[in-house]
């Protein structure tokens, strides 16, 4: 299955357009609907980041076909994991303070996409649970909705490679 860069950019642009449309639509919607747009957008982007993460891990050859000039030292998880260590050698310790822990997301694309995905999911949860008390089943419906949106974002990215 071969995809070109324009198709990938098209999917990302479509995702951004959908987020913008959701936002614009909520300008005329009541506050009850507006409160779902930010968490839904965050979970969608989180899913897209997770899709790229898993494509790098399990479909790197497909990623490389689409992005032949991508720097392997940043994108290829089989070698980029060494970026967090001095001279790429785990026995020499961390490359810089935090490179093997809380700043690992700055060392390679695999960890950057994990950081983005986890951060956006955490932000979505914060936006969701701080809007007041609701019935227990409303939380379940909302969680399932966000999970579905997240998986749509995941599949839009992962299936490209």
C-alpha cells in the first residue's frame, strides 16, 4: 500500500478542518455542547499522535517510503532510543538532565509522540471532569465517545503507512 505525502497532509488538514468546524459550530450551540469540543479535539489529536507512534514502531518501512528523507536518528525507534544517552551508549548515562525520564519526549519522535498523546489525553480528562457533577452513566457515555474519537484519529494516521 503506497501513500504519498499529499495524501498524508490531506488527512491532517482534514483533521484540522474538522476541529475548526466543530469549534465554529459550537459558536452557535449552547454551552452544553461547547464543553465537549475541547476534550474531543484533544483526544482526536492524541489518537493521531498515537497512530504515528505505532506506525513508527511497527510500520517504519511504510513511513520511510512516504518520507524518504526523514532522519532515521530521530524517527526510527530501533536506533533513535539511543538518543537519550551520552554518545548513544546506555552505559555512559543520560545525555542531559531528564533525557531518560521527564524530558525523554525531546530525544526522538517515538517518545515525542508518546508525550503528546499522553499529555493531550490528560488535558482532555481535566477539561471533562472539571465541568460539574453529573450522573455516573453520563461519564461512561462521554468516555466511550472520546475513546471512539481517539481511535478515529489513530486509524487516520496509522493506516497511512
